[in-house]
C-alpha cells in the first residue's frame, strides 16, 4: 500500500494584505533599477564612442 507523505518543512508565505508585496519585491525592484542604470550607461558610452571616432 502506498503512503502519502506531507512536506511539513514546506512553508508558503502569504502577505497580510490581499495585494501585499511578497518577500522578493524590493530585491526585484532594485535589480530592475540596476539593470536599467547599466543599460543607460552602456548606451551613453556607445554613443560617445560613435561621436568620437566618427
């Protein structure tokens, strides 16, 4: 006979408010901000090199 084991160590986080942010919300926002900043710096650098060597 097969036995079903329940994972007691598995925890599901639910925010206090129905539309509340999860635990990784601010880390994701910071990563998005850093990625956007790196993209802008790379774009400005590429345009500067195009103007310098043109």
